[in-house]
């Protein structure tokens, strides 16, 4: 659709179809297309009804946010009927979408006042939705990130009434809010927040204002701490729009304060679900704050076949999202994390078990809760319940008994850990798995690299445990 009047014409043409079924199907298809043009993350389902008083025509849902809104189609807005419907439907927090413009019946002001007095009833018309879908478009047909955030939040958080003039007010303010001129940017953000407060529920307006401040800080030298309230999380729809934009921009600051603030607004599980991040370098986002605040339940270590010892540094880590999992390339290793679903990482099937002599000094730098060893003739299991010092006892046993002991598993913690998470290290599968819900990313990664990666040691700066001076002979 190129102009709002064309979408109205398309609806009128659909209403002239030969059968009621064709009419309903065609109209709902047009409406769905317009909604999807604003919010790619919404799921739309049809009901059996059409233009019904209290049964919705369609249902909009956002499964990741566990949110649902019914949508009611109205052939036209009539003052008394629409006002009564808005108040009668308020408990379902609906979207009421007119197939004709509200300005045609001269009832816009009445509907606006009635809808705004409710907590979360959103009334608009299909022409305004069409205008919003095309608003702010730049080269390539894509809108600026802040305008895209306005669009993606509209049906989930919309309230009150939105007409075509409101679309213009919102999008023009959003474009000024990210101006390189500080005065223009400040006034644009003020106008945007004022306009958004009348068209978005409180949570949606808050998210929009926060994204505006992030984009302001990204393009200037101002402190993000003075611009940004750090409560809550960015929604996945906002992450999908904002993070790829920031990460792709070469002029966005490498300032650690900026990226630390951003990392506190997201979590690892959300990042795993954003396909727009696939393959992007997110190294700036994985910083000391995120290593402590992001949680993971399992890590897998595998050889990095692209590592060239002559040209590549073994102490630099590059972070990215690959196949829906966080990946850290550090020297000869590829370390992969899963946030909550351990099934995402199956591990190896035939990795070598570790010689106790090769990992003993590393084990002394950690807190070992239990050890499972296998010799040629014996199997040993030493746990904290039977021993006050598992590493010392294993040392004594392996010295006293003539055998070549290999370690299948260790249960360990990192010294000074605030989480007290116990991590099961399985050398045969090259997996480090948290007992319980999860452990900080830095802790889990440290344990995996130190123990599973003991044969080829690396020392990236984010390791939380200082490597021993000597760890025995390398293979």
C-alpha cells in the first residue's frame, strides 16, 4: 500500500466479494498484513467472528512475553456506539481497529477522550496503521531505529486513540530525538515522551524513552549513566532493533561504561532468541558486568580449527551468537554457552579423560567438592562429605596406590563466588554443567577453560581465577 486511501479502497473492494466467507477472509488478510508490517514479532490468529459486539475478530499474541490482546474490527466509528464499546471492552485490554477513518464521521475527539480515560484500550484505524508502517523510511525502506521501536511496541502497548496526525507527531519527534544537534535532540526526546504517553501504556512509553536515551548517548560523548534509568530489561523486540544497529555502527563508542549499561538491560536468554544478532561480533557487549550478571547453565569446549598459532593471539576472546548460542573464540578453543536449556549442548562422545597429575595444580586453585577417578584396576570417588580437603586426599591416594589415574569428572566451585554454584566438569564429554539453575557466565567459562582446556592453556583477561604458574607438561 502506498497511501492510506489505497488501503481504504482495498478494504472497500474486499467488502464487495461474492460471499461472506470471502469478505471476512480478505478483510482480515489486509488487516494482518498491515499489523505485521509494524510488528514482526506478533502472532496473529483469526476467530470465527466478524464485526461482533463482544467477540474479537482476531487475537494478537506475543508468546515470549506471555501477552495476548483481542482485536475488534469495526466497519465504521459511531460516536455513541464506539464510546460504549470502549468502556464495555476495557477489561480485555483490546485493540479496536476501524476500517474507515475516524475523521470521516467527526467523532475523533470523542473517541480519543473516551479511549484515553481507560488503562489499556487502543483505538485506531487501518489508514493510520498504514501511514505508520511507511513513516520514517530512509534508504532501503527501513525506518530509523527509534521509529522502528515505536512501531514494534504499538499493538502490544498501545492505548488511547491514534490517528494520522498522531503518527506524524510521533515519528517527527523520534527523528529529532536522535539528531546530532544536542538542543534539537533534547527537545525531540521531550516531545516524543509527551506524545508517547498518550498513545502507549506506561510500560511502553517508558521503554520508548529509554531507547531514545540509549541512541542519544551512542552518538555523543555524554555519560550514559546520566541519560539512562537502569531498571528492568529491554524487550526482545527492542533488542532485535537496537542492538544490531549499535553493534554495526563503526562510530558508536567503545566506552566500557556505555556497553556495561547496555549489558545490564539484557540477559543471555534474550540474546539467544534474537536471530538478527546471528554472526555479529558482540565482543563489546560481553564485558566485566555481563560476565557477572548473565547466567548460563552449561558450557561446551571444542577445538577452534581456524586457530593459527603464528598469527592469532591465544589471550584475546571474540564473542558472537551462533546457532542461537553464545560463542567465545579464544585461542585454540571455541567455548559455547547455553543459558537455560542444557539440551542445546550435547558435548563430545569420545574426548580424552584428564590425567590427575596434569590438572592437580589447577584443581588447587579451585574448590573441589568431589572427584571421580578411574585407574587401570581401581575406580575412586572422593567427596566433601567424606573429606575436608578433596584435592589433598586425591593426591595422597594417587601417590599411595600404584596406578595411572585419569579423571572422568570433578565437581568444583570458584573461590569467592557469590553464587556458590557447583559446576560438574565432565572431561569425557567436554562439558561444564551447573548443578541447579545457572551460574555467572564468567565463573562457568573460567572453570571450562581452566579444566577442560588444560592441555592448551589460554589466559584471556576475563578469567576469574588466576592461572597457576605451572600446570605440568602439555600433551
